[in-house]
C-alpha cells in the first residue's frame, strides 16, 4: 500500500513537472517569435528609411546640378549679390556624389542608344553595372525592361525569367512588366515548354486585365498553341 502511494505521488510530481516544463517551453518560444517578428519589422523600417534618405539625397544632388547649370547666366551678379554668391559656393562645391550620379546619367543615355542600336550584349553588361552602382535609380523600371528584353533577344531564358520575377516584385502594376511576361512565354514556347508558356501568358492576362494591348497579344499567343 505504501509502495502504491509513493508511486502515485511520484507519478503526480512527474506529471506536474512536465506540465510546468511545457508551459515554460511554450512561453519561451512565444517570446522568441515575438522578438523575431519585431526585429524583422525594425529591419524593414530601417531599409525603407534608408531608401527614402538615398532618394532625397539624389534629388538634392540633381537640384544642385540644375542650379549650377544656371549660374553662368547670372555670372555678372556674383560680385554684388551675397545670396547669389552663397548659392554658387554650395552648388559648385566639389561633391563626389554629384560626379557619380552625373556619370550614371550619362551611362543611362548611352545604354538607351545601345538598346536602340540592338547591341544587346553591351546593353546587358551596361545595365547590370548601372544597377550595381545605383539600385534605386528613378529609371529603374526602364533599366529592368531593356535588360529583360535584351535577354529575350539573346534567347537567355533563365535570365529573362529571373529578371521578369524581379519586375513582378518591384513593379507589379507596370505595363512593361506585363510585356516582359509575354516575352518569357515566347521563350518557353521556343523551348517546346508549351504548358509553362500558356500558364505564363494567363498570368499576364490576369495581372494586366485592364491593358488592352496585353490582352490582345495574349489572345494571339494563346491561339498559336492551338
């Protein structure tokens, strides 16, 4: 009888210990999950703030360049107008970032000409270099578009797919993204991957249902599979 009572007490104590351990375990991981979620939100917030700061910096530098371009027209007022002299000292001050963005703008003009001249290999190299230097360029959607189109023209299916996915992530409402999805489907069709081509075109049709051009192109492409 005593042995039975001792065993029962031991089992109850063991059960209580396991219940206590379970609640502590759940409490610990619940707190950890809350911490991870809060940390993720903080990182996202910091990235957004950094992007906004970079954009403001870029716009200020563009403003400096625009004002500097006007200074020669008011050169005669520099000696007699303190405010004009102050403005001139700000905008003509050597700034490596201004030089950097000026070079990038010049390269964008050059890459657009290369694209017009159908020099797709050069376009691919130039655009990737520009994106590495200036990942928040105001010309981002155009750069990704001509990059994806160049991959299409050179029959680089995997790279075209990868770039189209990036465009879907960054510019889900841009008509240029829809046009590139059609291009991806065309490359898939060339590889005899007809089902994937059809699915890609249907995604484009659904995502850009208000774009008449994309709708018409999609219907023609789908008929080509019949």
